[in-house]
């Protein structure tokens, strides 16, 4: 075991890391689950929305990427609850130093960790540099650029130059990456990585734990466009599993790498020998049937199991239903791009109209269609219950969270819409979002707000929302899950809603376009603070009152599993199953 080398100024921050590291390196318990077998996953979606650490940003893509990527630091998973998986442990870094001012981190990589798949050489520090330099590829940008614009010195300037490179030209992209550097990222040698920020950031290690910050070998990744089919088939894995075969729309097969060394990985036990994702299921009911028949062990892209299935598993198979608070939430966003100038867009720029909309929503109804209290709770603020800075707060309360149609009508009249308002509302055509769309449409109608529902297939959702030419006033298909549990507030108040960090519209998750100078100032105070919680609480109250989006409900994560699973584990990063720490019955039964 290698010690974590710490400066005096960072010692208190790292005590928890050391404790977790020590416990994970202890001898395995006698009840250690059996190794071997195949974990079978049935996907509701016909393919992965992303399978590249650059672009993967859904909980489902992160669930799969967990098996084929490693980071500098990570979380070990939790058998009890998602919110319990909060202690960072070393991953590909064996130790690190932090400068006295908290701005520079020097990581020392483990000695004997290799890629698997199309290449099997050792992982070196330059591979992390390449992965980060790839973030600004104009062909496909990193999915959460807001983190890195503020957290890495020179990153924003590097991106501005990269944006000038023509798209569709792999040679031009490679030439730019080879010839240009990010001032805050360097590899003095193969085992040393240095990352510098212009300011101290209390959540810097958390940011580096995300799948985006995974090493990639330039000699392989530079041959393919980001997240292309060719990239997916030739994925250079740094994790315990590699891509044995990939058939888009059919099946993904991951196998344990022969060169995987368990002693180098304190976070992933890699119990099963093989992970198979089947993309041929086409309905929620079909997936549940596969699980109950033992043809699948887990689901993918099944946001909320059918209510009848939840009740049946609770009554008949309580050991096969897992539920956890997740900090995830659904909400309504607005098309606030400057070029969006419909009557509905302009109406929503008025505070009274946004307040009318939040009063018109019946959150109690929405919770019921999710499956009741086991599945969701009403939400009236931006920060959710598992995130740093959370204090229960409702700036626009209603009796029983049922909404107040009369108050909504009065606010609409005050804003100049005494006869009501019509809005174009986009939603995803999944069972969960269709139910939300129908329920919200009915509830808002009582307040004089008429919704014209625009159905968008899930595979086209991101492109539709990101396209500035798309016609919509509100989105009923917006949701988030914390990028990590606990101190992840930057994602929301310091990221998507912070105009200093995130672009307006295209490039921002859910195409959010919001600017609040007071929020940005509070975020700038929180990032270097040793006690950022109270600052984020203040920011939450400020912004939740202003309504940059309409919170609907906070979700609990529910997973239905087969009876083949013998050891369960949650992942805080994936906000659902940790497939690298789940065990199944003996391989002979597969």
C-alpha cells in the first residue's frame, strides 16, 4: 500500500480519504461473494446514448462506463444507499500532493496498470493529458464543460483556439492536440500528472472523479471521431472489463480483462466474468418480464419501473427490489435563448408568468404517477436533499403540494394574460415522460395555461433540445442526477445556472440559458471556501425564488433485479447499480 502524500494545508480534507483507503485495502471478509458468471442487463433504449468518457453524461452511460474506465480517484460503491457512497479513494493515482495554496495537485500513478482491448500497453500520465485536451474537440465537446472552464488553468483559452479547427477532419484535430497545450495540465514524466487551477476549489478531487477524466491512448483514440461506432467497437479500456463485441442496437459484451490486477483497484471488485447488455427489449413491461423470468438481472434506461411491477416486487419479491434516495430530480426548463422570440418564450421571461407556472403544477399528482412515496417526493427548490447546502425551502407553497390554480390565474392576469396562455411543451416519448406530460397538461389547464405537447423520441431528444432552430417554449423532459453525492452543488448553482461557467443554450445541459450576477458572485465565493455549504444555501434560496426552472419532484432510485444477484451495490456516480461490484450466482448456473 502506498501512502497519500499531503501538504499540511490539505491534511484535514484528506483524513476521510485515508480512512476509506485503509478499510478497502483490508483483507476480504469471509462472506466475500463468489467470483464468476455473467451479469445480464436488458436495455429499454435501443442503444447507448453515449459510450465515450468524453460524451457520456447520463446515469445509464455512466453505469456502463464504470466497467471500462478508471480515473485518478473514485468512489468504491455502497451496498446500503447511494448517499453513503461519498468517500473518495485512490484509483489510478497511488498518491498525490496538494500545494499550500490549494491550487496545484501533483498525482503519482500506480506502476502496473494497463489498457485492454485494442491496445495493452501501460497507462501513463500523458494519456490523462490527452484525454483532457480532447475535451474541446469541435467535433464533439465534453458533456460538462462548465466544470473545466473554471477548474483548470488555461482551459478556456485552449478551447477558444480549438473551436477554430474545422470539423470532420481527424488529421486537423490530432494536429491541434499535438501542437497545443493547456497551461494547467502537464505530465513531467510517465508516472506524474500535474493539474493546476487559478483558484482553490474545495471539490477539485470530486471533479476529477467523473468519467470524463479517464486516460485514453492517443494512438488509438485519435483514429476515430468521438463516440463514433468505430470508437465504440475499438474502445481502449482502462477498467477491469473490455469490449469483446459491440453490435449497435443489438448487444454489447464486456469481458474481464486478462491483464486486470485486482490489487491495483480498491474500488471495483469485478466479481462477474462477463457483462452483457441486450438492446432488443422494446417496452418497460418486456424488461420486467425478462427480469422476472431470469433472462435479465438488471435494467438500463428504465427510469421508473411500472407501478404494478413495483407493488408486485414489494409484496412477492422484496429481496429483488432496491430503493435509495438519489438526489435526482425532474423539472421544467424554459427556452430562454435570445433567438427564441415566440409569444410563449417572451411570456416566460416575466417573473409573474414563471410563478404562475409553478403554482399551477400539482406536484402531489406527479409523485403519485411515479409510484408514490417509494419513488418520489415533491420538490420546490433547486438543490436536492443529498447535495451540499440543502435546507428545505419552498418559496411558493401550496396546500399538500397540490398547486393553486386561482393564484396562478391571478399572476397570469397581473402579467398581462387575463385570458390565459398557450405554450409549446416538448417531452420525451417514454412511459415516464408521457405520464408527466399528460398530468402537467391537465393540471395547467385548470389555471388557464394550455400546452401544445410536442413528442420527441428519446434518441433524438438531445439533438432537438440543443438545436437553436427547434420550436419549444418549455421542456417537460428535463432531469438530473448529482454527478456525485454530497458536495456536487457546483453542477447546478455553479455550473448549468452560472453564466460564468456555462454557455447559453447550445453546449449547456438541457440548453439552459440563465444569467444572474448575484448567483455568479456567490458561486465564486463558494468554490475556494473551506465551508461552502452556507453559501450554497443562500444561493439556492436566491435562485429557487427566481425560478430559472420549475422543480417538480425529487426521485428515489428503484432497481428491480433477478434472483440470481447475490451481492448488491450502488454507485453514487452512476446514481444506480454499480455493475463492477455486483455478484451473481455461481457461473455453473448461467
